[in-house]
C-alpha cells in the first residue's frame, strides 16, 4: 500500500457522526472542475477534512481519510504564519492580473501549464503576462501535472525558461521521465519538483532515491497526515514545498500545521488556494494576507455548511466512500498488527 495507518483509527460511526458534505463553487475552472466537493467532520480537536479527488480509488483515498482522522483527533498547537504562493489556473493573459490580486502580498506565482485543449503558445502568453505583472523580482514556478512527454517538456521548458523560472513541477508523469528531463534541461538551470510522483506513488520516496527531482511537493491529506508527511520529508532529505489540493479552509489548516513543522522553508507554500474558492465553509477563511497564511484551526460555520451542502445523492456517495476507505484502513491496521509493523511516528 505504501503508507501506514495512523496511531488513531476511530470507529467509522464516530467519524461520520458529525460529517457534512459540501460542494463549493470555484471562481475559475480548475483541473477541469467548477465545484469542489469535500466531506468535513468534527473530531475532539476540531474540524477536519476528507476530500480526495473524485477519480481516486479507495486504496489511494484511504490515505486522505487517515489524514482526516489524524488532524481531527490529534492536538496540534498553532504555529508561525506560512509564506504562500498564488496559484494561477490556465486562464487567458487578460485574466492574470485580476487573479494574482486575490493573493495580497505574495511574491511567487505557480502557473498551470499543459492544459488539455491548449497549446504551448497559450502557456507562453500566460507566463509572459505573469512576469509582467510580478515584475523582475517576482518568482514564477510552473505546474504541468505530469501532462508532457519528455520531448514536449524539453521544448516547453526551453521556451519558458526565458521568464526566469523558480522551478517546474511534475513536467512528466513517471519517475523515469522526471530523471530524464532533469538531465536534459540541466543546462537551463531550472530545478525539477515532484508532486504526483510523491503523493500518488506506492513508494513516495522512490523519486528522491532515483535522483529524479531537486525538490518535493508534499501535501498532508494524500500522504496520510501530518506525522507521516513529516517522516517522508525527513527521510527524503530534499527541500520541500508544502501544498494543497484545492481544499476548503479546514483542509488548508491541516497543510499549514504541516508547513509550520517542516522547519526551513526555502520555497513559498501552495496553501493560499482558498482564494480560488467562490465560497468556503467558515466565516474566517484561511486566505493569504501579507503573503502568508496563519497556522490555526478553522471553525466551520453551520449556516455555510447548510448553504453549500451537497445534494442528497452526492452526500450518500461521499459517506459510502468514507466507509469503504475506513475499511481499507482497518485492513491495513490488522495487517500491521499481524506483522508487528510500527505505527506512524509523531
């Protein structure tokens, strides 16, 4: 399975006793969706979130449920504010300035590239406008979500390197391809970051062992929670960027608590994405201010949970999904007990 169960595996009925499923509209179409669905629950330590993307199977999504249990049933003290980047969807150049303005004080923008249905010329125009808006001192990183072949990635990065890139995230899909493109573009001095090759891999450390990336993107939910993500960071021995998966402010709070515990953060974190939501579950969303987000628990608001509640069919779908994922965790815990496998560290 590639990950361990957490220290706490609460009964599924206790987990779902307070569960609320929401569908939050996005300001701009992102990753092919216009609404973000999530299941929220309140544990003894506060609200927590379970929101794997819809296409993920139960085995992969179970890590997200382990993270939700960890955050809702473990006391994590508040930490220092975390510097964040702006996230720019694959929009038209004319929309770039307005979206960046939603992230007051940020110095870094992650630009989505390699969007299905678009061409390299669209990416160049978007990145060029981003550089114009940011000025020469701003930082630009790219995210291709593994959509390029090695040849396409080399061509695209060569074309975009002129805009002074901080790094390119997951230019290709596999660890082997990442290693190859990293070698091919060494002359351009553009670092390669791994995201999907960490959070979707059965072995999240394989990319580090293969020397296929200069830095890792880590996310609390898909890695099974704060404790396990920290263990991966320590073992990988590479610089990291703590990021999110278009979470509600509750899920972003989990990411901020992770980032506050990583230690040195040479790169701004991708935890400002509440700015992409047209609605949230709290009256005090975890939005960027002065280039940072706070590290704190987020209190969901009953009226907002009601207003943006998913319809009954989608609610049942999410509750059934959580039960199936909990069964995956139970099987993993039983296997750990039989083999004497250690539990995830603090």
